[in-house]
């Protein structure tokens, strides 16, 4: 595995070198700076972009965060807006409880029923 990480690090550096030489040869125009800005971020923050290669505890993507945020965004789109911050707080607390139950591998129906019956 370490040689694979080294190879990937080397490939990352090669891609950054290619981008640098291409942007030096032909600088980005005012209207097409997105790729250049991405290159600059990736060149300056290599450690952040490759952290998952060096630390197995780090997920290679943020899909879990995106999936969790998607639930909130979908609900917000359905109701157009929450009537109060209290409504937002209650919705987020409910989502948090449901996600915690699922993460623990417990039966969702039984756990929610128990919470309503015992007031936890």
C-alpha cells in the first residue's frame, strides 16, 4: 500500500506541474478562471486534498456530509421556509436522533416509539 500512496502522490505532483506549465504558457482569461482557481487551491493545499491517502481514518469523499445536508435542503425546498428558528432546530434535532438510531443499528420504529412513550 505505501508504494501505491507514493505513486498517487507522484501523479498528483505531475498533474500540478502540467497545469502550471499550461497556465504559464497560456494564462487564464477573465471569463475562464474556474480551472485556474482550482489548480491554485490544489497546488497550495496538497496536504488537505491527499489526507485520505495518508490517514485511513479519513474518508476519501464527503458523501456522508452531503447526504445529511441533502435531507435538510429537500425539506427546506418542500416547505419553502421554516416559520421560525425553533422549527429549524426541532427538524435538525429530529434528523439527528434518527441518524443516531440508524448508525447504532437499532430498529428505527421501536426506538422512536420508545422515545415517545418514555419522553426521552
